[in-house]
C-alpha cells in the first residue's frame, strides 16, 4: 500500500511539471518564455525545433538550469554541444529532470541542414529514461522533426512536431504518456533590431491550444531583451541575452497564472575557428 501511495504521489508531481512545460529542457530563448519553440534558431533549438541548429556556423558547448515554480524537485539541468559540418549540423545533449527519488534523463542527437537558402530541415532522436527509487528503470525512444521556410522578404514560417508516435512509459502500475505537440510560428523582422514572433501550440495534454506573442529587441550589440505573453494558461515572461566575445548568457523568467514563477538560465561558449596564414 505504501509503495502505491508513494508512486502515485511522484506521478502527480511529475504531471504538474509535464502540464507546465515540454518533456525536454525548456529553451531560454523561446519555450521558457511561454513560446512553442518552433521559431527557435539559437543554439538552444537543440531542445525545440531541430531545424534551428542548421544556422550554427561554429562549434559550441553549453549548460543550462531550469527551475519550475520554485521547487527543486521540478528542476532540470542540461549540458550540450553542437558541431557544424559541411553537409549537416549535429547536436548532442544530456538533460536530467527531478531528484534522486524520481527523475527522467534524456540523451538526444539532433541533426539539421539547409536544403536551400529558403528551407531548413531538422530531426531529433531522443532516448528517455525514467527512474523511480526501488523500481525498475524504463526507457523509450522519441523522434521529433521540424522545418523553417523563408516565405517573404522579412517573414519566416516554422513548424515543429514533438513525439508524433505518442510514445509513453509503460510500467507495472500505469501507462505514463509523454506529451505530443504540433506548433507553428510566424517570425517577422520589423526592423534590424526588432523581431516579432506569433505562434500557436497544440499539445495532447492541453484542452485548448496555446497562443503566444513575443518581441525581441537588440538594445546593444551585446544585449538583446525579450518580452512575451501566452494563453492559455496565461504566462507573462521576460528574457535577456548578453554576449561577450565567445561567451553568451541567457536568462528567462515567466509567471504562470496558477502555478507561479519559473526561471531558466543558460551559458554557451563558441569555439572560434583558427585562421591559417
């Protein structure tokens, strides 16, 4: 009896987290702000729209930390690297959500390339492992995909789909589904320093689609600020990106209208290619 109560208590806590974010590490550039992540073209797109890493021109490595609603048991940590090659870009990442009693670990391999100047495609293969103390470890393979198309002079359209196969953890006591999602984003460059993003996210565990709106403004050559709002659930978010030489730091915070504040921070290092004389 105690084991059943313990297990279902962990499941409730995990469900709260899954209903507030995607199953992967939330990108501080997009999804941590309440956006779907389809519009992401930063290095953090290794966790969102996989086609985004096709824009990376230098090898990078990074780490991130996400805290959901001020609870350490709902925190996520990650480390990752992206390697651009002549024909394809490859990203490798490891993430861990939870604590010693209950955790889900992710290992993913992301590939992407530019098919043409206007079209970028990407695919992500992710192996998830769920660990519950005194219970056997369960693992599943999830495949995600996405693309980005330059439709007009200053406008891009992006589509991302996560877990289309509707994979789930099948244990001794229950079947825990991993959320599937389909998202679409329209990204318009209003001016050289101002970017507007409008997107929609449909998730299998949400009763209604989530609509999001964001503005990115580059206030300095080293500083970019972002504000976003999404509904439903209603989230108001702010974010900042600060770059100096080869180091870039990102921070995002959003307030969920029912569950409270969540924050995400990440740092990356870009390896400069040596010039040969």
